[in-house]
C-alpha cells in the first residue's frame, strides 16, 4: 500500500537536497502532487494477475491468439526513472481463452511497479501459463529507458527488447517465427 505521507516527506527532503525551497510558490504543492502521482503509477503493487485472468471462456481451437502493441509505462527500480514501450503477447489455448482486454490489464499490473523489463516480461508469461494453462506463451517487450536516454549514455531512441517463451513456444522454432512474422507491420 502506498503511504502518501512518507512520499510527501521524501519529496520535501529531495527538494531541499537539490537546493530548492520546498515552500516557494510553484513547489509548495509538489510533494502532494507527487504522492498522488505515485499512488497512480504504482497501483500494480496491490494487484495480482489472477484478477484479470480469472474470467475465462471455454475454447478448444488450438490456434494462436496474439495481442500486439500493448502500450505500457513503468518505472525502473535502479534509477526510479520511467521506461515505456509496447508488449506483444501470444498464446495457444488448450481449452480456454481470456478476454483480450485482460491481456492488457495483465501487462498494466506488472508495469505499474518498480520493475526491470526482463523480469516484467517473464512475469507476464508466467501469469498466463499459471492462470490460462495454455499449450504455450510468448511475450516480447520493446521499451525505451529514460535512464539511458536522459542521463548516463544519453542515447535517445534506443530500444531494449526482452522475450520470454514458455511451453510449446520454447522449442518450436516455427511457432517462434510465426510470432515474429505476425508482429511485422
């Protein structure tokens, strides 16, 4: 649970630490604004993937389901700076499917935490395997990290790609190729 009081105090200390006057006009409400913002952007801390993935529908098609270009925003746990991009999710149902919006909700749950992209990619794949029990899952996440574009190496536009495959996607090169072909515009 987000503690807005602690966040407000931390922001006041941060402002003082960089040499600002936290009580000056323009900054006096900043600690409260940041506390409200953190409540919103870290709302995934109190949620589990079982929430969106528990409503399933019977289906025995065995055909690949692909939801691509799911936009997300997250915060890097190393620098507490944003990273953002798109997630692409494919799964092959065994006997049930989930509503397509539930895949996007699952991405949001894991993105709205202090996170690293590689872990988030695996968490999404593992959640689908656990709650949908499909033949397999493949997740690809492409993101731009502000810790690389705004500071440090300063390389705007660079993207990090992470991939997680589970089940039948792990060893089936043809399935993997089909996934990547379907992602092309």
